[in-house]
């Protein structure tokens, strides 16, 4: 079975974020780092070359494929901020309706810039997503 490409790398989160060229993505990446660290109580780790993750969970699919993934995380990509682990919980739909300008797809939440969304609602999404992923989706 193929190995999961997105694994903890040991690379420096600070160096990764310092290298983000887009000034808004850089600023928003630093804010997300602060928010996710505070909300989850976890230290950030680089997952693959571009994802800053907090905590982790083990998944196992019916197909037999299994692995580890970041519980929640983000990546300041060129086109938008990609946020991971925030759309799975039962309260996600209600929170997303109040979030502000965003898109979703393939388990990700996409935001152009943090000023487009309600930061208090985003904090609730992070909290709820982290709780859901580490308790409901977590596989011992």
C-alpha cells in the first residue's frame, strides 16, 4: 500500500512562514499560527512541505488504507488560505453559514484573507474541528 505523502517533516514552521512572499498570506499565516496554537494547545509541525498542522489523528478506511494526519492545520497558498480539519464536525455547517466569505471543497475550507471572515466564528470552527477530529475520527 502506498505511503501517505503528507507526513511530519521536522522542518521549521517559522522558516516556512517567513518565506511566504505574499504579504497578506504571510500576515494571515502568522495569525492562524497564533490562533491554532492557542485553541488546540498543540505545538505546530510541518506536514509535508506546505501544511502547518496541530495535533494528529490516525485514520483507517474500509479499504484498509490507514495513516496519520494533522488534526487541524493551514497552508498559506498563493491563491488562498487552505484550512484543514474544520469542516467535519456536526456544528460545521451552522458555523460556516456565519463565517463570511469562503469556499469549501474536498474537506478543505478556503479563505482569501482573514479580514473576509468573522474571526470569532473561525475560532469556533477550529475548536469544534479539533475536538471532532481528535475524539470522533481518532482511531486508537
